[in-house]
């Protein structure tokens, strides 16, 4: 039997395990159960793939997403692993062949959809086979409180009943304690060892800026470092995804829309292009993302604010699974808050539910408004305090300017009070700036003592003041009254002059400048890099697989740096296992050889 370390190197071409991987793998190889919590991109798959290879028999992986299953199977096949799947897309003959291979001991790994696994027929099949382990991927699907609940997952306790001696490993990226407890209870995992990895994604750079001119901001963001990159752009509405996608196409970007209202075929086609081609941008509603396992997504951009910090973290987490630098970029404005509150107010659900939603929205807004490290705030939110600022977010890279906003805030709050808490931001700013338009005159607001007391700030500055006051809970937006601002209890001391407030100074230009420069180190020869990418693209097209299934960017980058000249050297590159060495070594070595000839002239 090969050891876990040997398999890691020979099959996967990786040098060493990441933090909790080796302990988890050891536990499962020895026959123990495990519950694994790891952020997206943390490396969960290896935790069951390696034990499945190390133990006798076939590893059974329960996975809810058919598209993902197929991706995993094609990636593992590339590594020379004997792997297949059973799901509803297969015709009976193909399924039969897979079953036969399983019974003949010719499979290392088998992916099965949960609805299939829980059928009596399938259980009977498994009982006749030699099984190494059960891996339950996306284990949070058992949680009835989550968005991804799958009724079939509830039936998975029968694994333990029918196969008490076969180790089970449940995996998820969902953090909270309640979901974890539910997984343990519902999957009968009270004896399992728990492995909880840190939730930080250090390679993701977080940036949040104020909406100023959204399209220009987006364009600047893309042009400055993401010209040739795959990414996801989230928008709040379906209509907007289509508009932004069309507009980006006009700007020569390979952008495609994705939302639940598009015909199924269009959706599938766009998703396929995102996975198979390089540098495709998907402009999507939140309908896109679950089960997208593309490792080289270089950025996730939010054109509107998500509803909760949880969704923000999950969506941004789709960037940089390969561990290479990636950007999480977002722009937001008070209008987002108003729209989200509107949606919440009109949604069904109990008062308690609505209050909880408000609370979570406020936390999200709080993350936008903070003047300290974003990562610190994010990790704190998930109960994982960080000892120091991260150095890889906008506020760390360009510390925020603040100004004493006490006087302005007091004027803003008085304006709300004097107009009887019945008006929205625009009107309040008109009153403060001394406008005498129809609405002001109609309500006699030009007679109020606060009329015209705020001429020292312009319209934009006042919006910023109001937004921050809402963000920090001094004001609330009353959705039943068309977005009127209302005073909250918290504003009393400020109004009475007993408290001061520092506000952040907006500088919309700033946010856009701080780019993670292209993921390429400066000493890389671009011609060689492009040649290696062409080679990868050709191989991928020949086999109908995504380019990253052949090699990740990281491997190509290493080739550019190490310039291997023979197969021993080529085998040292990260991601080059025995199988890929044999299959692709020659093709890539030739590209490198040609590069040498072109650069230094041929020897003869
Ligand atoms: P998750 O399922 O947790 O989101 P994956 O299992 O897809 O993450 O792993 C993310 C990426 O990291 C994959 O490309 C995987 O091959 C790579 N990876 C995992 N473990 C290691 C390791 N020990 N060394 C190098 N790369 C690794
Ligand atoms: Zn930071």
C-alpha cells in the first residue's frame, strides 16, 4: 500500500499537505469517521480522494451537483485514477457498465447522486461491492435551515445503518455552529473527529468602494489587471446582468449573462463557456455559483451590495480557489440598502424572521462602512478573531481618511426630526442645502430653522453622511413610507451634543487603483507563457475538457520560472504527477525547447 504522502506526490504532483489535510486523511485511512469544515478552495477533495486510493475497495462520493460530478471525474481521470459516476443523466447501458466495473473491483472512486444512492437497488449493489469509504460532499445540504437543503440528504443516515464499519467523511464549507450541529445529528456523526480549518482566504484581496459611476468604476477595475481573466460579476437584478453583459461585450470583453430567467439551454451554454474557455466573464444574479468548481476565477465583483455577510463571503469565496492572488471587489450605495430593505419588507415571513434579516443586512452595511481591516471584520463575524490587520485589503493598503462629522451629523439628524421623519435622503439634502424647489415650498420647509444650514457640504458629501448614519444605526429607512428616514434611539446623545462622531472621507477614485496586478510575476517571459497556454488550450480542446484540468496556471508559471529541459525536471513541477508527466511532458517540453531555440538560437 502506498502511503498518503506517496500518493500526494505520484498521483497529484503536490509536494506537501496543507494544514489539516494529513490528519484528516490519516483518520479516514485508519477507518475513523470525520467531519471536515474547510473554506472553499481549502482542499477538501484530497481528504477523501487519497484515503480512497490508499484503502482497499472503491470510495463512494455522494455529491448533489451533477455538473460538478462530471468535472471531478474528468479531472481525476486525467490523473490516472479509475473513476466514474452514477446519475440520472446516464443511459441504462452506461450505468450498467459502471456497476459492473464497481463489482469487479475496477474503480477507485465512484460519484453517486444522493437520490440514487438511497434507492434500495443501489444499496443492494453497494453491499455486493468492496467499499473503501463514504464521502458526503456539501454536507450542509442536510440542514433544513440552509438554502441548499436536499431532502435526500436526510436519508443518508442509512449509510451508517447498512455499513457500520465503513468510514464516513462529511465535508462542507458552511461555517456556522448550528449547521455543524445539524450535520452531526442528521448524519449520525457524533463519534466523528471534527476538523475545522481556519476560514481565512489570504490570497483574496477585499476591496469595497462607494458607487460613483458604476460602469466606469467597473471598467477601470477590469482594465487594471483583469483584462485576460475569468471572473464573476454579481448584480441584484436579472435585467441588470443582461445590460452589463451587453455593455461589456461592447467594450470587447468576453462577457455572458446568467440568471434563472434565461432559457435552460442558454444558461447551460454560458456556464459551459465559462468553464471551458479562458477569460470568460459571467455577469450573474445569485443564481450562479453553487457547484462552480473553477479554480482560476481571478475576480468576483459585486455591482450591488449582497444581503448578508454570509452571502458576500460565499460569493467572493469563488475567487482564487487555486490559491493564486484574486480580487473581491464591490461597489455599494445607499440605494442598495433601500432596495434590499424594500425587498425584505415585502417578503413573506414572520416579524422575527424579518428582524433577523434586517440585522444581517446591517452587519453587511457595517462591513462596507468600517474604517479598519476588512478581513479582520469578516473573520470576526465568523467567530475567528485575527490578531492583526491583514495587509491585503483596501483599508490596510490605503488607510481611510476620517473627518469630524459631529456637526454635519447633528444637522442631518435635526433635518430628519424637523421634517417629522417623513422624507427620504434627496429631499433632506435639498432642505439642508437651502433649495427652494416645489416640494420644499409645498411643505413649507424653507421656513424651518435648518433650511440652508448645510451649504458647506455638496450633495455627494451629504449623501455620504446620511449613508454612514444609516450604516451605523443612527437612522433607519422606513420602507412602508417610501424610504423615509427615521431616527433611532442611538442618535439621542449625538443630537444632544454629548457624543462626537468620526466619519470616513469618501474617495471613490482610490478604491479602484489598488489592484492585485496581474497574477503573473514580473520576471516571466510573456511569449513563453502564451506558448504554454496555447499548448494547454490545444490539449484541452482535443479532449473536450477545461484547460485547468490539463494544468493549473500555477504549474505553467512554474514551468516559466524553472524552465525544465527533461522529464525528470518536468516531474518536479507542482501539479505534475506520474500520469500527467507521461501524457503531457513531451508536449510542454517541446514548447520550452522551442522557446530556447528562439531566444538563444539553436545549438547546431
Ligand atoms: P475545496 O473542495 O475545498 O473547495 P479543492 O479540493 O477543489 O477545494 O481544492 C482547491 C485547489 O487546491 C485544487 O486545485 C486542489 O488541487 C488544490 N490543492 C489541494 N490540496 C493541495 C495541496 N496539498 N497542495 C497543492 N495544491 C492543493
Ligand atoms: Zn486588511
